[in-house]
C-alpha cells in the first residue's frame, strides 16, 4: 500500500520512518466510514496508533493523518 504521511501525523514528534515502519506490521483494528485505524510497532519497539484515509491527491494511495504512541491514548505505559 502506498502511503503519504501528512504533517498532522507527525505533530506528536513521530518521524516518517517510524510511522512507515509501524505500518509495515500494523493490524487494522477499526474502520469508521473511510477512516482506517491501525496499531503497529515502530523500529524502537513502541506501539503506534495510526489513522489512514484515502488520499485526495492520488486515488491509489492512502494518507496517514494521525499517529501517536498508543500508551498516551490509554493513559499509561504499554
């Protein structure tokens, strides 16, 4: 799958490389409309929560619009 990483996905301090690495082993955990929610582990062993939507610039690509370390979402260490 081709993925564009948006600036919004990087706003929590995650690099493009970390997000792409996590997407390589990510599991789809939810779909809401056209949003797909994934959990994957980056190259530092940190689990990332990522949201992808169809890219508005290229129909054959997805855009990662959100990425954050999962433990921040659940309120603790994981």
